[in-house]
C-alpha cells in the first residue's frame, strides 16, 4: 500500500475534520479537573461529537476499542480506556480525539495537568510538545519522512528522556490509519520523500524514564515498563507546496 496524495476536495474535508477534532479538545478543557472520571470525559466528548458536530468518534469499536476517546494518565503512554477512576491533583492526562466527518478523519491529542504538576511531569509534557513541533517543522516537499523522527529523537534524548518505538504517527484520510508509518526516531535521509497532498499525524510519545512499553491485560492500555511518566501531543499535518499546514490547530488558542 502506498501513500495516498489527497485531492483539493479531500484536503478541504480533512480541514473540516481536523478543526472539529481540535474543537472537541477546546470544549473538554474546562472539564479536565480534579474529581472527574475519565468515563465522564468520554461521555461528554462522545455526546458533543455526535450531537453538536454531527460527526462520529473514530475509536469507538475500532478494532474492538470500547470507548469514544483515549485517556492516558501518568505512566500510561497511549490507548488508555476511559473508566471509573477519578482524576486527582498532580495527575497528567493525555486526551486523544479522533473524529470522522463526511468520511474523513481528524486526529489530535493534548496533555492536561490536574492542579499543579510535579517538576518532572511538567518537564516531560513540555518536552513532548516541543518534540511534536520540531517534527512538524521538518515537513516540506523534498524532505524525507525520517527527518521528522530524527528531529524528535535528537531533542528528547538530549533532554535525557526517551522515545517510544512501538507506536507511531500515521497517514490519515478516509482511513484512521493509512500508510506511511511516521516514526518518532530515526535518520533524516531515511523514508519516502514528502510530496504536497500527503496528510499524516505526528504524535511523539516521550517517557521520563526508559522507552520500553507494556500492554495491560485489557489488551489496549500501553504503559511504561519502568512505571515512569509519559507524555504525548498529536497533530494532523498536510504537506503543502511550501511546507506544512497543521489541520488540527485550535481555533481558540494553544498550538
Ligand atoms: N488516536 C490514536 C492515534 O493517534 C489511536 C487510537 S486507536 C484506538 O492513532 F482504538 F484506541 F482508538
Ligand atoms: Co490520536
Ligand atoms: Co494518530
């Protein structure tokens, strides 16, 4: 399977899908606080996506995933399943939203702090955000896909953190996960050349400790093997003739 180059009509639909995904995060932000359960966050997002946006939550029943969003708390790297545990002061949480509108997907995630984070929690979260943007800034026609992972790995490791290898970014469009796989590590000259009209996610998972992962018995929840904190930010990015366009920017504020 090769990388799909999106037509102008498809790009227009991807812009809508990306904006809607970002708006779900904007909507949920004031609710992400001490005492709320991740199941409640799931329900609020689900209802907003379906009733307000007239869209669908892509994770629900995707390969058997049971909920509409992913909520990954503290040492959970990704694919956390919303449940009955209440968020408490000092927790950090990644909320990952993927919606389908008019047959096209938008995929984005952000970190949130519950109360004041520890110095380390803030550091790993800010580092993951910086890594995402260093990756995005590599995107332009003629660059290789590997330039993204190289920039991310270099910065993460220079700051004594590690990059998760088992999970990666992905092409996105009509399908949730399309080629190519966007690695968050590697060499600049490796991988396919970027061409205008390609759309993929960049979503580095950065661990405060070692990079190794473990999947819990539920078959989904990915945690750090050494129980260290993990952080992730994600955007959906279009390759343009001159560089990049981030399709999941918040119409409100936070990049
Ligand atoms: N949104 C995740 C990603 O960024 C994928 C979640 S898969 C699910 O690719 F099944 F857990 F939803
Ligand atoms: Co995602
Ligand atoms: Co993704």
